[in-house]
C-alpha cells in the first residue's frame, strides 16, 4: 500500500510537467491482415490476468535492466534446443530468429515469473541454464558462457522483482537476500 501511495504522490507532483501530453491508448488492436485484429500482450492485460501491479519504481528499475543476445531455448517434449535472438525489455522477452529480424516470432511477458537455476528433478543437465517459472509454465534457456548466464539471470531477476525483494546472485547461482 505504501508503494502505491508513493507512486501516486510522485505522479501528482509530475503532473504539471506532463499535462500537455496527449493521451495514448495501450489497448488499440494491431491490424495484421484484412479483417484480422491482434491484441498484443499489453502491460495492463498481463497485470490484470496475472494479478500483478507495476509501480513507477518498477518501471524505472526495468529501464535500467535491459539485455539482448543469443540464447538457446529448450523444446518442451524433446532434448533439442533452438537458438534465438532474445531481447528483454519492458517486462517481456521477445524472441527473434536472428538479430536482423524486424518482428519477433513470439513474446513472453515475465510479470509474475521467477528466474532460478534448474533443480535436480528438471529435465536439463547442461551448464549455463536458467529456468523461468510461473504457475504451470516452465521455460529453460541456455547461455553460451557463465558470464552470459549470470548476466541474463541478474537482469531478468532485477527487471521482474519488486523493489526491496532484490537480493544478489551467489557463486552457486542461488539468489540470496
């Protein structure tokens, strides 16, 4: 409740500076093909369906924690991995076939997700793997080096964690406060 009031007071204090800006609707559909409408994973939709909220402090933290690079994504029902260019920004992972693509193949909003190392019971045994988990949804990603793995884990964790809940990544990959 305190964070909400702090954000509300911060928004009120900034209102005179931004009062001349026109309103922007985040709910406008994207026209894909004649007669076809697509509603993107807007932040408001994700917050609503996942029962999450995002404060001004969360937005500022997110802007400081963005990353892009190649990762391997594990296929769900096989031992195979797919190499993808991944961009983490605005609380979301965007997946591209290569770094030269204009439009993402898919996106994964990460609000509510946790990032961790795989457990012994998980179906992966490779090095440099991190796990994204929300309810029954589990994804595994593999980096090409320990440095890259640590960087992805740290940036995602900082980008989707609430302020005050951010710890640090210990040597063994376990997040501690």
